[in-house]
């Protein structure tokens, strides 16, 4: 799966949150200072071309909806990060976060419990 730019990700987060939306709805979701509607329309066109977003024509307008789930994109992004920086080792990635104090013992315990529950 191709990575998205920060601007594309921001638009995708709005679409994932809304489920399906018109340009005006997506624009309303953007933080201040809001981008121009032409900018958002261009990013939506790119997202359609990349296969992340679908379009349903409604009169003269378009309704946009996600073709890629947030979970699928998150999984691909994390996998690419781990492969690119930690030689494909998730344990190395977690170890790095522990050393950087980006993850607490409590969070590690919760992860371990989740792994145990998943294996049952």
C-alpha cells in the first residue's frame, strides 16, 4: 500500500471519521486555518487516483467514501515503519520505545495481556 502525504492522511482521517461525506463536510472537519476548498478537492482527486477513496455522484456533487479502512492503512504503515527502521522486528521496535521511555510498564503489561487473550 502506498504511503500517504500528511495532507492526504489528514483528509483520510476526516473521511474515516465521517464514513462518507461531501467536500463541504470534509472541509468542516479540517483544523484552523482551514485549507481552501480547491486544495481539498485536489487532494480528494489524488486519493481517488491512489485507490483510497471512492466517489458516488449525487446530482452535481460527489459523495466520498473510504475504500481503504483506517485499520488496513495503520497496519501497513506500522509494518513499513518496523521493516524500514527495525529490520522487520516488532520486538526491536517495542524495545526501542521502552528505551526512549515512550511506553510505560503498565502499557507493556496491557499489551502482554492482549497477546495472551488473543492466543486463547
